[in-house]
C-alpha cells in the first residue's frame, strides 16, 4: 500500500501542468488581432476599389473605341450624345437607348439590358454589362421621396458630356451665342458634331464619356450638366444644385477622351469632396439641404473646377 502511494505521488509530481492562455496573454492576442484588422481592412478595401476602378476604366475604354468606330463609319459625324430618345435630334439614334421617352419602362434587369441594346453604339459594344460601373452609387431617396424606380438603377451611370453632340441644333445655336456673350469668341468650338472639330485643342484634350456615378433620372441631361449645370457658359464654379463631382472611386471618378485614352481623376481640393459628400448624405437621408457654404464651393477658380471645365470644353474657364 505504501509503495502504491509513493508511486501515485511521483506520478502526481511529474505530471505536466495544464496548458492554455492566461487572461493577460489572451488580451494581448486580441489586441494584436485588432491591430492587424485595423491595418488590413483599409488595405483590402483600397485593393478592392482599385480592382473595380480598373474594370470601370476598361468599360470606358471599350465605349470610347465604339464611339470612334461609329464616327469612322459615319463620315466623321459623331454619335448622338443623348442617353435616350428625347427631343428631336437629327444626329441619329441616341447612343444608349432608342426607346421613346413615353414608352413603358423596364420591369426587370433583363428588360433594362434589352433596352440598352437599342442604342446607336450597341452594335459596336456587344456586351451590355460594359454599360455599368461596379462602384456606382446605390440610389436611395431623392428629396426625401421614396427610392427611384428600380429600372433607373439598372441603367448606365456613364454619359457623353454636353459638347459632344448632346444638344439639338436650335438649343446648340442658342448656347453657342451665350458662350460668346459670357466667355468671348474662341477658335475652339464649344459644341462638337464631327471629329474634324476636335482640333484645336486636339482629341487628347476633349472628354467624351464621364462616369457620373449614378444613372441619371432625366436621361436627356448630360452627366456634366447634373454636376455643373450651365455654369460653364454663364457662371464660374460648381453652381448647380444637382450633385457634386462624383467621388465613388476613392474620392474621384473616371472618364475617357476622344483620342481613346482613359483617366482616373482624384479630386485635389478637400472641399470638392466635402461638398459632394454633403449632397450624397442629403440624397440618402433627405432632410435639410446643405447650407450655402456646403452647396457651392467658395473658390470658383479651384484647380478641380478649372481642370474639369477644360477637359469638357477644351479651354480654361
């Protein structure tokens, strides 16, 4: 009995201690994991957005190729820049949608895609998914109203900017007269209908497609008009209560130019982003409009505005 007890005591003495984390060690591990998450999550988010941005730029590049091919097949005349059939435009089919403005609206994504296959560039584009940006805004309430109809969210956030054959001749003539009145005469045409009119300043300096970030609820309105209104003609500054410059691509957006190249623009001035975000917050949540300080940036000669203006209109503001 004594020997057995000694043996048991020795076994107990030599037994390995229980393993596991102490409370302090566990807290250290949790802190390290939290630190790694804080570092990695923003990196992963940026990497994911960079991938989406690359896809968007690829879409714009293909749209620009289609735009060029259309012009080459039509004796240098560029495509009708309206997004859908609206007011009478002698420039042929609208580039995206040829359905009448009073026609029934799509009730499914498939119907919306079929709708976008009716446009003038559809034969040159092929895959209708090219018309969508993977980072486009999710549309919510507008002016505190219910969300926009679903079909709007299925359409393209890309649009052709105002100077590129978006206006019918009577309106274009009136706006050209206003341009001369407010801005003075210039060898650079304000409105383009043919490739030969791109110089001066040259095709590399004239924007064609702009990723506005969201499908426009009025598809006869060019994307830049919802950002700037007619301010390039009559005013100086972002003086339009539409929405601010798009910021869905890491505080910037993407665009294509008439020579075929595509660019990503990240806004340089923090106020440009602040102003845009104020409008997005209002669109999302309704309520009170941003005050005057947040509605219109105070510096009309800001670098962002000047560069955006020049890319669209071919001249400095």
